[in-house]
């Protein structure tokens, strides 16, 4: 498979948990830590499958979203589209992310198309998966505490 058939996927929220992402798309290789500058996490979208709010991103020049990048095939991205609810719940967006030991790359991520315009409390299960993903990636407690504050609304 040529690299033209692959895209960088910027994961935040549940998709940072490699085991969950693998259940959706199959083998996805090792994630790399990545920062999305100029955006912040927003919990304003309800997910019936998570029984609560799920993370989306909104533009905010003063903020950073902590996440990961994976190199995925077009077929894997299509599976991910179905899992996150493109186009009814989420839409793809191209973003520039700063990847540890690589630099800035163009990646695809998802933004909510079904925002409720207010905070929607995430389920304990969702929060647990998000924090697990951050820890798997090696983010420290300082970052995890910042993210927990965003989750509380």
C-alpha cells in the first residue's frame, strides 16, 4: 500500500484508547503523541451509545487539545466515519497537528455537527476511557488534571 492511501488521523476523546480504536478499524499501529493548537475540547454533544456527552473540538486560539495521531488507510477511515456517525453526528476536518518527534503534519479529525450548544455531562465510562488513552500515550498528571477540569464543564 502506498503512503498516498494512508492519512494521519488525529485522535482525541475515546479514540486515544488504542484498544477501542483497534476494535473499530483493525490494526492501527502505534499512536504518537500530538497537539492540536488553536482548539479546545468541548463536551456539547450527546451520544446514545456512551449515554452522555462526548468530546468534540471548537476553535479557541488560546487552547490546545492533547491527543494522538495514527496512520490509517482510507478503508479504516471509512469504518471510523461509520462509528462516529458521519455526517449526522460528526464531520471530518483537516487540521495541522504537532506530532512528537516528527513536527507539524496535516491530519484528519472529527468535529461535532450535532452540538447542543451547552455542556453535556459525559458518562463515567467515557471519562475513564479518555483518561486511559491519555495515560497510554504518556501524558503526565498535570495534563490529565487540565483535561479533567474541561470534562467537569
